[in-house]
C-alpha cells in the first residue's frame, strides 16, 4: 500500500485520485485539483493517511506538473487514465 498509517511522524506518498473516486477514498487530504488538458478529467492531488503536508515545499509545487505529464502520456499512448496515480518522485 502506498500510504503508511500509524504515528503522526510517518509520511505518505503524494497521489492523484480521479474526482469521482474521492468519496470512497479513505483519509485522503486534497491539496489541490488538476484537470487533464486533453479530456478534462479532474483529479484531486494530495496525500493519503495521517500526514497532511500543510507547508509548501518545492516538491509539492511540482505535483500538478507531474500529474499533467502522466495524463498527457496516457493520451499519447492511447490508454485510459488510472483512477489512482502515484506521484512519488
């Protein structure tokens, strides 16, 4: 599993979840939303688990760009977007 659970000191990987799947996502903190520039699919970007990652870091600023690159690659390779995308670098 991508996210860890337990003590507040543990962290989780950044992920993107298709907005239609967000209601069923357990303990997911949305930081921002990003749209696929090709098809308009909307994804929530954030972290699963206990960690909320409130402070902005250079890595967090790269997450929407990373997701956009992944979504564009899906379209170039003519494949459907995953509903859960690991954005860990």
